[in-house]
């Protein structure tokens, strides 16, 4: 079996904040919206339906846990959860907190504009709040 | 408990092709890409994490079943699965077959352009192929 190796673009665009049972939980380097990415630590998987049934169940559990935590932390108007992967084929699930005053509401975030980096203290604060909500 | 009533915009933009254990499976009236929508038949739910754990598991099962069928039918380059709901708040999950030659590849379909209706025979043919793949 091949080992899991994180896709280079995911590694560039986000930072690992926690390892869950299945996924590497990553915070995107984009301050426009609180944006988490769940990456199942399984090699050579592009589609949710290519995971084993147990991994599918784990992914669902991790998605809803992270989604509810992100909602609690941000008070977002809507949580967007999506497995798209047209560009980066390694399976990854976006969990994004959307607000009616964010830069592309109500359209989706993917493919919109360019990312706006956090300053380090704001990134660390967001990371800390999310980890506290997951405890 | 409130009864489930389908959102008016979902009713307008898609047609029910099958009732699954949890979801109404609907085919969008947009021939630009094969586009299915799963609507959990539960009242007053906007977020996946507001479903019961059993319904979450059911939704996952139905998503992967429908996603794999759509992949088999279309030979798509990528299946996109997303719960967004910034406009229509009734929980619904998009399952979309994307191809590298489709009108907005690799960007997402939501918020892009305007729908292009099927002619009735093409709609019926797509519906039939999807239902056969789900048998």
C-alpha cells in the first residue's frame, strides 16, 4: 500500500492544526473567510465513494464535528461543505464559514479572487478558537 | 413535528426522479452538466450537522451511492459533492458530474451563468440512465 503524502498545493495553501482519526485538519491561509480543509490520510483517493465504508463514516463524523465547531466559533450565517477537487485531485473537503457580508456572498468561494493572508497573530487566534471548540 | 415541504426554488429548478430512504433525488433542469440534488426529507434543517446521527449516516450512504452511479453513467473527470445553501437554506446536497470540456471547468458550477434547459427527450434519457445505474 502506498503511504499517504499530502498534496503539494494543499501543503502550500493551508496549515495543519490537528490530526483527527481519519483526516488532517488544516486551516487555509486566507483571512477572507474562516476556511478549514479536511484531508483523509489515505493514498490515491480522489472521490468520497472510493473510500472504504468505514472511512466514509469517519469522514462524515469529522465533517459534522468540524462544521458545528466552526459555526460555534464564527456565528456564520451558513457553513459550506464541499468536496470539489477539480484542480487538486487528492480528496479534501472544504468546511467554510460564510457570512452575508463576506467578499463573495452568496456565491461560492472557490475560484474567486486571490487569498488574503492572515497576519500571524490573527492566524494563531483563529487556530486556537477552533481547537478550543473541538475539545 | 413540522412536515417536510420542498423549497419552492428547488421544486422549480429540478425534478424528482427517485425517493431514497432519506432523500428526494432530483435532476436539475440544466443540461450544461449532469447535476443531481439530494434533499433530505426533514423539516427545518439547514446544516448537515443539524441532522440526527442516523440521518447523517443515511445521507452519506445516499451521496456515495448517487455519486458513484453518476460517475459510472457519465465517465466524468470529477464528481463534485457540496452542501452550500447560501441562497436556498433548506438542506440539499449537489452531486455534479464535471468534465474538462464543460463550460466552467475547473471552477465551480454554482453562481455561473444561467441554466440551459434539456429538451424533454434528453432529460428523460439522462433520468433513465441514472435510474438504471442505481438499480
